[in-house]
């Protein structure tokens, strides 16, 4: 039995759904094919701890010096960073929406 590999897009989508608060861990696991709820907890811990560079790391790679993989080209690096920032922006927008809804109640 091998390790499951999840793309950074899946990880960000899980974080977004979790921050949205509309789905339970079980529903998120079914939606994305995640085998264990501790995986979700780990990604959320990385997100809350501002260790988002870890979401793009391959299994078994622990980048410490540059906080991320070495890119082949500068363009590849910029594209990856842009995608990450877009996902973070979506998560923050959702959080602000939920916060405003809670204030109204």
C-alpha cells in the first residue's frame, strides 16, 4: 500500500471548503478522496501556521532553506506563486463573508 499523493490544488480546495464551514471532515474526505481526517488537520495546521510553502512539497521533501522547491524557470516559479496567492485570496474572501454573516446574526 503506497502513500497517497494530493495535488496542491486539492489541498487548497480542501482548506477553502474547511474554512467555509459548510462541509464536515467526512464530506470533504468523500469529495476529494482523502483517506484520513488527519491529513485535513495537517493541511489546516500548515495553513494556520503560515507554512503554506509546505502545501506544494512532494512527499518526503522537507524544504527548509528556500521554503519550497527549486524551480526550473522564473516563469514557472511566478505561475506557482500566483496560483497560491489566488487560492489564499479566495479563502480570505470566504472568511470575511462568513464573519460578516455572523455579525448580522
